[in-house]
C-alpha cells in the first residue's frame, strides 16, 4: 500500500490511541489460562489470588476472567 500511495501521490495519516484496549470492556465471557512464572509474579502482587492457583502437570496454573479487552484477542479489535 505504501508504494501505491507514493506512486499515486496520496496523502496518508496514521493515528495511535494510547491504551485503547484498556478502555474497552469485554461483552462475553472470556477465560484466560496463565501458567508458570507469571503465576508466581501475580501471586506476589496479589497474595489473595494464591487460593485460586492449581497445579497441572507440575506447573502452577491460574484461570482468570477478562473484564477488559486484551491486545491480540480478535474480539478486542472488533470491540474497539
């Protein structure tokens, strides 16, 4: 597209909205599975979450529900 725009002399502008996904609420139930070292880090930040940690195949696992959109999730882009 950049080459075509240049050949045809088009004016092109880009914009980025900082934190756009942080302002978008999920409209359906989405569960996310977090494993490994990330679980330990999250539990250090929020010790009350330790009761929800399970061990699967020797790894710590934490299941969470997404309330806000997550970058890389298809519905996030559609919602925003």
